[in-house]
């Protein structure tokens, strides 16, 4: 067992490094709106998000199973495949973080696994059933996030049309704590499971687990690492989402978080891995568009969408090249 641990350790450390970077660029999605509306302080929000992310990850393992054994055929890959995928994620997400752009670690992960898998095992490594769920998640996270945010905002506007602004702000300042908690829980139930699934897969490939399952200590370890990553560098992304994309009040934060959380939870229970980054960002765009289309800073939105589009080819190519390079030696 000691020999197996030492041989698998470099790959396990790369997974944890990718989870740490996930805390920079993806996990801040769960708390960006509640911090930007000043309903919670950054460290209150971080503590809440860390705890609820872990609880969300414990609520089921359907998404972890999809990532761990549904994207690439685990019987014909090796630890090099996983390690190369993590290198692609770490590089691309660090570049995006430097420019304050939220990236989808979900798409970075599946692209990295695909690219590295093609390099080490060929086209047969790709599993269409899992990729179908990825494509479904793409629809969930873009259209449903945007439309859900707009619909909830329209409903709130009609109900509270004659209410005083101060009353609305106080009410939704309190309600936003619950919507932020729901968002953090849903983030853990879907996004938090992805690196947990890869970590568990690495344990199987390293011979430390007889079959694919998710040990509780893996959930706790990955959840804590992600929380530390958010504490160390998540504020760049919070600034972009909460302040630069559109002006947010507590009522807007509540609508965006509620919409995103409901979409994410629905996907989670279906075992569909989706981008929580896409979901909350499009929900914020939908909420902002409710007031007027120009309320959203579409230049910033365009930069974010460009980063999303580039994630697949960049992470896939880097993972492919790294896997090929390692295979040569």
C-alpha cells in the first residue's frame, strides 16, 4: 500500500492543486452576489460556503460517478491521463483568474480528461453516454439560468411593485442569506463532486481502492482545499461577477442565486455535470436584463463568454500535449 501511495501521490497532489485553483475561479460563484450586495461579509460568506459545499458534496455521488467513470473509459486509461488533465486545468484557470474571469472547471475537467485520454488511449476512450450529460448540462446552465433569473425577477417585481424600496431591501437582505446558502449547497452537490470523482478514480487506478466509490475523507479533503483556494484568491472573481457585470441589490442577488441553485439541483439529481459558473453568471445576466437590456455590461459579459468558449480547446490541447510528452519518457 505504501508503494501504491507513493506512485499515485504526484497525481493526487495535482488533483488537489486543481481543486485549489477551482476555489479561485469557480467556487466564488456561490458567494459572489451575497458579498457584493454586502448582505454577508466576505469571511462570513466563505465560512458558510465551505461548510455547505461539503454538505452538498455529501448529499449524493451521481455527478462524481459521471465524471469518474462516465466521461472516459476508466479501464483503458492510466494515472498519466488524469495528471495531464490536471495540468491543463491549472494552467488555464490560473491565466483566467489573473484577468479576473470566472471559468468553468466542469468544462476544463471534461476537456482535459478527453484530451489526455485521446493521447494515451485513442478515440475509444470517450464514452458517449457521459458526454450526452455534459451537453445537456450546457443547455441547463446557459438558457435555464438566464430565463430562470429573469422569470423570478419579473415575479418579484409584480408582487412588490407598490412596496417601498427600503422595505424590499431589508426583506431580501434577509432572504438572500437563505438563497446564498442554497447556492453554496447546490454548488457542492454538483461542482464539488467533480474533483472528488477524479480523486476517487485516481485511487482506483493507483490500486488503493478495489472499485470506484467515494470515501468520506475524500469529500472532506477536497472541500477544505477548495475553501482555502477561495479564501486565498477568490476575490478577483467575486469583483467581476458581483460588481462589474451589473449592479446588484439584495433582491437581484436573491433572484440570481435562487434561479441558479434550482437549476443546479435539478441537474445534480439527474447526474448531469453542469457549469455552475455558466449557471450563476447567466442568471445574473437575466436578472440585470429584467430592468433593461443595457443594465448588463455586455463588454464584460463578452469577455466571460470568450473565456468559456476557449476553455474546451485550450484545456483539451494542453492535456493532450502533456500526456504525449510524458508518454515519450
